[in-house]
C-alpha cells in the first residue's frame, strides 16, 4: 500500500497509510531526514533498514536516479558517514540528511531527471556559499546570476533589489571580504550578467550553474586528512575521476593523481589504508594512515561507489537508465514541439506586427510626403508674406521718412517766413532810417547852400567895401552814413533710418519527430555551448580585470594564491589533473611517500632565518 504524504512548509510528514494497529507505539520510530530542499518526517518500524528508508525518501521526493545519492550522518566523534543499506537504522546513528554521495562527470549528459538536477544544484550552491568548494570571484558573480535567474526569472527593473536579499545567499563571504566593493557595486555586476540570461527557464539556469560549477577544481571532491610514511599532513581527495593527493594548505592543485582506471584494489586495516595501482606489468601500492577506522570505512565506501559509477559511465546504459533517457528524450521532444509551436505563434505575431508596422510606415511616409508638401507650400507662403511684410515695413519707413521730411520742410518754411518777416521789418526800419538820413542830409544840404549863399553875399559885400579884405575860414564837416549787412546761416539736418527683417524656417528590426533529429539538435546545442563557453571565458577574464584593482591583498587565502598561480600558468582543472597524473604509477607513489609538507620544513626555515639575522 502506498504511503500518504502531507506537506507543511518545507516539512513532509509521512505514514504508511494502513489502519491503526493494536501494536505498541514502541515498535514505531520517528525519523527526520533533511534534504537540500525540505525536511522529511517519517513514522517507520524500528526494524527498517537503511535501504528501505532510503527508498522511502526517494519515493517521497520523486527521485529515480538514486545511484548518486545516499543518507549521510554525523557520528558521535563528529565525522561524516553514510548509512549502510544492509543494516537497521537503529544500529547506526541518529541525525540523517540526504545528500549527493557521488557526483557526475558531465551534468548535462548524465543527469536525466529534473528533480536530480535540482537537488544537485541546491547542494553545489550551498557548498560554494559555504566555501567547501573554492570558486574564483568572477565565477562567483556568474553563478550568482544563474541563481537569481532560477529563483526570480528574467531580470527587469521591477525585480527585488539584490541588496534586499542577503548577499551571503549569492556570493561566498570570502569573496565579499576580499574586495573593497559596496553592495551596490556587487549588485551592478550581478545584474549585468543576469540580463544576459533572458528567457532562460529555471531548469536551464540550474543546469548552466552546474555546468560552470563542475569545472571548479574542488567540485565533486570529498577530502580526508591523511599521513604518509613521513607523517606529513596531507589531504586525500575522492572524486568521480579518481583519487588525488593534496598539500595541507592547497586543496586545488593535486601533487599526485590516480585515475580509477589504474586502481586495482583498495583495502584498509585499522587506520592503515592501501591502494594498489596497475603500472603496466608491475603493481604499485599507495599506503597512508587516517585519523580513525570510521574514516577509512567512509573512504572505502566512497571509493567503491565512485569506481562503480566510473565504470558504469563507460558501459552501455542499464535498462532503467535507458528508460529514463528515453522518457527524457520524449519530454524534450514534446518540449521542443511546444517550443516550436510557441515560436511559430510568435513568428506569426511578429509577421503581423511587421506587416502592421510596414503599413503604418507606408502611411507615415505618405503623411510625411503630404506634410512635406504642405510645409513647402507654407514655407513659400511664409516667404511671400515675409517679403510683403518687409515691403510694407519699408514703405512704412519711407512714409515715416517722408513725413519727417515734410515736417522738417514745414518747419523750414515757417522759419524762412519768420526770417523774411524779420528781414522785411528790418528793411522797412532801414528804409525809414535812410529816409530820415536823406531828409537830414537834405536839410544839411539846404543849410549848407544857405550858408554858402550867405557867405557869397558877405563876400560880395566885403569886396565891394572900401576896407581891407579879411580872411574867411569855413570849418564844416559833412555827415557820413553806413550800411548794415545781414548774414543767414543754415545748417543741414542729417537723418538716419534703419530697417531689419526676419525670415527663419527649420525643417524638421518543423521540428522533426524522430529521435535521430533530436540527437542532431542536442549535438548542435553542444557545439553552440562550446562557442558560448569560449565567449564566457573571455567575459570572465574581463570581469576579473575590472575588479582586480579593488582586491584586498591581506584577505587573500592560500587557495586564492594557488588559484592565481594556476591561472598565470594557464592551467585549468583538467590540465592540472593531467599533469598530476603524468608519469608511471610507481613514480607517483614514490612522490607521495617522499613528500614532506611545509610544516616539517618550517622549523628548519625559521632557524635558518634567525641565523641569517
């Protein structure tokens, strides 16, 4: 009988759906399992095994790709472990959580179900934010853009501000501490990348997140502290491609790598762990010690599981996997057909919009021609009116000038008349004066004539007298007259007339139904993704250059320095693995045995420095 599920918030409560039994409640056990997406609560029999509980969890969340997952717990000593499927859960530990136990090499090819992809996305995202997986700052911004795309969809100005979210939910705290950048500056960087994810669905955004994350050096690796024969503190990394050995302060660049294909046997005895590798005709053995036996059990379990999946990927798919892939292809085909129909509808709408736009453009052009013609006519009319206005203004000016001149002539005539009257009056007065002078002269002349006659008579008398003649003296002056002159001075009047006119005018962008065609589309998508990845690397390089000047050197960690060193050498995750896996297995085993950590050399270096000082 199927179980009944009820969800409250992010917690699922589960019972077996059977009627109440008369058995004591002591035979049942309440179990709480935490996944990356929700907390699951079960009421199960105490005799339930790890496998039965795991299958119950998988059925609850709809997970079918179960081979990647397991039930993880923390033992009493604080170490992580995995529930054994063959033992009862009561004989193991208390706190359980479902996490990805094994990781795929290529998420886009191996992960089939959406729920599997979603659980991986949540776990990898949490590992990046918790800094369990080292992520460079520029890649952190890119991953954050995919995370907000998966959560909120396409970017728009109405979206919630990133600063209102906790930046700690998008970027690792290490990245926030290493740069002198404000919340708004980080927000702008994330928004710039977010806008490039337009029309990307939630599933596509989560897949892109995993595609970027799987190229990080620490992706899929689970680290365990170990010691080699020289008691050097090292890290053993167990991953989907093989086993790696790291320095204590550098989990990025392995010193030696052993692929699963060259590992023959794995075993442990108490704290000692043995790995036998194949080296052509000889066998090389890697030997190290761990902190306790429980850790060795976990290492062995992970090695067996990763090795099995490594071989499984290189063999034909199982019936279950083949069935799931066919279902996924069917879903993708249906989705492609829906997408095709949607695109056709959008294309039809676009064609209609283009036709309407063309018609509107045609009408606009006709309207523009009419308006241009009207504008030309209006311009000509305005020119004529302007000319008429100018002529009228000129005529008004001429009339004003003529009126001014007439007024001046009037004033001039009046002035001349007044002057003529004055001259006439002067002439009358002068005539009268002349008449008076003439009369006076006439009178004087008569008196002189009379005096002359008198003198003549007296002279005759004397001449006729018998006495001696006497001298005669006549001192008489005639009066003299003068004429006045009238001078008329006229100064011309200069007039200045100005006229100014004005005239200014401003002219004012079928899907086939068989699986073979779908495979071709998938291959095409892969090629496009490779091109996109190259462009993405160029953009990440630009972003790295932009924020380089804001870096706080004091906040740089050993992993940051190791990443910068690898970046300067042009190495990536896969180049580093090839280098660390180069050479024979014996040479790498010898390198592992002889390797000494920096701690063992620390005393010598410090002593040597003191002596130099």
